[in-house]
């Protein structure tokens, strides 16, 4: 039974700062009793819950599920929609004293009989981890009984933060799911890739797949947006893994390279420039000259069409200032999209960013003027926004009221966002939303009334 996170999680050889990995923000463990902006359970649930024919059972007091269930707007195009369901064993004081393995078995049995999922993920949390519940033993027993993978996920919150939870979920997939089945021939294309770290928020995966399919690239498996257990099982037959905006799942890509020999690259599809670069990097990695020529022709056409569609918005937005306060990889990947629209990013949040994320920010910051914000409390955000005359704040929903009370336009760009912002269509959606928020006459009227 494993109660602590693997040492391997904290010692990532692909990390550019591996020599100081244990000192890195992304690798630090959580302090019990403190808020870390998302614990390991949250990170693991985010990775695994979009699988549309699997169910998730959080073995914990009920509030643990309440902190992670249904916070993201993943989509599925067909089949079961179990990603919208959340289950918990709702542990109580009696379970703490007398044990709750029987309650967990009953919960797993109930969801299997009621829904007939193709897989079940069982999340260990702080309370059962501290009392020594045998989550792994229960999972093995019921896997043999029901003939589906019932996967223990050792995501107790005190192990670490959200990034660590991502790794734990990736390890669960690698250990129990990936490589367990072969794909039928009809599912294979001429050029097959996996997308790792894409959760299909508001259907963003569909826009990425559309672009790749047009040039002849088959997305064999997505880990985990709009995916199925079977699809992930045969993901080891891919020719290339593309890690999208998810530094923590580089761990999974590396493990697949070591075991199955699949090379991987890291890309972002936020913004036209990043999308163009991602497409070129993918086809170059595959190495087929006909595919490379087709990709270059496609990029020329899409770049021209997209520039025409966003021309009016970009004319209005060019030179306007944005305060970007979001998490992890979006702290730099969205900068590329905003640069495509002519916007100036005055500051970006780095509270949940790794050292690699911070390096990417510097790559997009030509003049070295972007402020890196560790402190995201409302007073500091308002201060930075007003001192730098920000025209709009782009952040998560919790900052909406901070912006409104300060009479600064606001757009939610986190998981609760209203539209997809990836690929070519996504940059047009983003341009429209920012334009609409800044042009909203409400803010002008309110300022004039004060």
C-alpha cells in the first residue's frame, strides 16, 4: 500500500531545473492545514475526470468532492457522459474510528451495477491515507470481480499541490491502463499521435483535432479530453506524444518513451503563432516531406483567413493593456495569443507556475516589462492594474468581482471560460470576447457616475 508520493515525482530528469527540483515551487509538498491553491486530489481529478466512460469515486469526507467536482467545462462529442458525474463515500466520524473499506466496496459495487462504466478511478485522500485504508487491495479485489480496471489513485492532499496530483494521475494511467489493449486497424491513420494534457475545456480539443485532421494527422488518443478507457489503453501505438500546456504530464510522456519508445514534444495551441509553431513541430517530428508541405500550405491559408477575421478587433485592441492572472502554463501560453491580438501584457500571475513556465514568460516578453505576480490578493491586483492603467483583467472567476468593484473590464480565461480559445477559431473567439468586455458601456457609465 502506497501512502506517500513516489520520490520519482519530485525528481523529473526532463526538468530543466532538476538539480534544484526539491526547492521548486511545483515540487514542494503542501503544508497540512494550509491552502495551496489546489491539492493533489484536485490535480488528479482534473486529469482523470474527462474520460467519458469512466466513473470517479472520491474516498473522503463529502467536502473533498465538493472542492473538485464539476469545476471544469470538459465536453464529450458522443457516448457516455460520466465525466459530469461525481461520487464520494462521504466518510464520517464512525468511518474514521471503525474503518470504511466496506463502505468503499459498497460504493464501487453500486456505481458499477448502476452505470456499467468501462473503468472506475478510486481516489485516496487525506483521511483514509492517515488511517491506513487499503485502497489498493479493494481495487484489486473488485477489478477481478467486475472485469474492468478499478484504479487506485494515491492523491491524498497532503502529498503536494495540484501539479503533483497531475503526475499521480498520469502514473495511475501508465500503471493500470496504457498498453492494455491493441487498436483495431480502422482506428489507425497514416500518421498517429496522442495529445497529452488536453482536457477539452469548452470543446477546445475539437478545434485542435480539426486543424490536425485537415493536414492528415490522426489523433489516436487524447489524455484525457473526450476520451474513453479503451482509447487510452491503445495509446501506446502512437508515433508521437504531444504534450499540450501541461508541464506535470511530461512525466507520463517520459514514462511512455521509456517503455514504448514514443518520442514526445511540448506544444501550445493558444493563439495563431503558437498553433502554427505546434503544427510545424508535429509534422517535422513525424518527418514525412509530403505531410510537411501540406502543413505549410495549410498554415498559410489559415493564417491569412484568421488575420482577416480578427482584423477589426485587432485594430481596436492593439496597444491596450492586459493584466493576466491565471495558473500554471496559461501564465505564458495566453501571452502568445494576446500578443497576436496586439495587446500588451503588463503582468502575469506565477503563483502556480514552474521555473520553466517563468522562462517561457520571458521568451514572450521582448522588452522585459511584464511583472510576475506571486501575490494575487485583490488589493495587490487592483493596485497593479491601476498603476499600469490596465484596460482589462483576464483571470479566473474568483477575481471577477475584484475587477468589477474596481470598474475594470474582466474576462474569465480559466476552466469556467465561456468559449474555446485554442487554434485558429479560438483566437477569433478570444478577440471577440476581449473586444466586447472593453467596449461594454457599463464601465464608462459607472465611472462617469462616480
